[in-house]
């Protein structure tokens, strides 16, 4: 086919050189005048390849990522990987932004560069949970559930010791941060109140079994400030199983990101620097960081797309410790029943039916009825009197 086309071109140009009119040439060959004049311009006596087809690809691609940017992406990715840090496209772009690289490539462009250079791999197959079923909180709508944790002690140059109360909304991955010099009951009240004023009040909040959250084993039924604050505001606290931090997986993952992208990179010399930096990191994360969990949106875009109406604290100032004892509400503990067939409720042991061995049980404390109710799935399996002091 190509040889036949070349003969057409050579024959047409020869006829034109011999004085034949373009109209007659085009009519006999079934070609346009544009086609004829194109090959007349291409004709060259000293080039035997003039009649051959040429590639139509452009000589330059205007939207191609500059080679310098490609090399920076590769270098940053390898540097993060060698430091055993997050090294996905989000982390690479964040690092490049801090380095002042311009133009800053998009997340999609970084993913293509990393993939093209064999610097990534993907999971094969869908993850399937194994082992004992675990009761999880709903996370379909904003503020259905929050996960919270205390990070620290951390140190500024000086030295200044501080703790950071970190909160993540499990539906939108919005975060809230509140640094404080201590982790007292009042500090927890101040931190949650300040975060709720920005994020809204959740329906449930999930925490670990740190004494800052539940109180003291000496007074297991005393209801520490976090529990009292939550119950007074219609929030149900949930305490994950002891020694199982992965049950608070979203906040634990965020804490790693907080350590690597904020604490390890920011130079802060005073508590005012810390407060300003924490708020700036919170806003930057919520407005710029994208998650596959929410369809590649940022947390704030996911919140806007949900059109959910949030509930906020009515008072500007946080309540003072010691809060009045609540008379209604519920709080929950998730516990794995082991071979001793006992459940540990903040240091108190209660014997449970033997069929609950090696099962995750939800212990619900009903403040109004003064009852401790045990649930396996949705079925209540045991109940105890539980007088709150």
C-alpha cells in the first residue's frame, strides 16, 4: 500500500513538471489540490526519500512534564522511602511544596511518574478480614464517629514538653489538633471543646484506655472528664480493647502523618509557635490532602459533598473541671473475653458466660438505669447492676 502511494506521488509531481494542469492531475488521480501541492513542496531531486510518508507526531509536546520535575519527583520519593516515611504521591507533593518546587505537579502526574519509573507497587486482591468478628462504629456520614488519641510527650526546642490531642472524623478524614502542656482532666476538656468548635460534635467518639480518658483504676466508676463532657453533650464514648491500638487505626495512621509531616519538619520555639503551627497543619491537611477512601477528595470537599448539618457547642468557653455527674447517656467498652472468662471494666473484673470465650463483647454502661449490659453482636447476653459513684 505504501509503495503504491509513493508511485502516485512521484507520477503526480512528474506530470506537474511536464506542464500538465493541477486540475487534470487531481481529477485523474482522485486527489485534492492540497494533496498535490503538498508533494510538490516535498519534492527534492537530491533526496530519494522525499515521496515517503513522515510521522505526524509533533516535534515537541507543550504539556509534557519538565525533565527536572521528573527527576525531583524520583529523588523525593526515594528519599522518603530510604527514611522509612510515607512515600505515596500525596507525601511526595507535600514534600515538594515545602521545598518550594515550581511548577508543582498534580497528584495524578506524580502517580504517573512514579509508576512509569517502577517506583511503586499495588496490592493484588481485596483485603479480607480474618479471625474473630469485631464490632465497628458506623462511618457513612460526617461526625457519626470520631477517633481521638493523645500524642506525647513531645518536645520543642527550649525544651518545652507538650501533648497533642488529635481527632479524626472517620467518614471525611477531617482532623482536629489541640496541643497542651499537660494531659490533665481540664486539658482534655479544653482540647475537645476547641476541636468540636471547628469540627462539630460527633455522635460517637472512640479512644484507647489511657487514664487521661477513662480516669483511674482506683475509681473505675467515677466517670472522668471526657466521659462526663461527652454524656452532657449527647456523645457516646467508646473504649477499644486493651493493648489493641490498631482498633483505632485511622487516628494511629494520622498520628504517623502528623509526626512525619509536622513535628519532624517544623521548627517551633514557643507554645505560640506550636499553637499556630498546629492550626496551620490542620487547615492544610483538611483542604489539600486527598484520600482514596473518600473518592480522591480532600476532607473539606467530602464534607461539602455530604450536605450534612453539623452540631456545634453552644458556649464559647469550655466547661470547667469538675463537671456535674450525668444522669443519662451510655458509654461503651469493647473487650476480648479470654480463657479466664472475665471482662475487665477499667480494672473491675466480671465473670461472663463461658460461650463468650474468645469473642469481642461490647460492655454498655447505662447511666440512667445504673446497669452494665453485655452484647455479642446485637444480642444482649448478660446484665449486671452497676452503681456509678
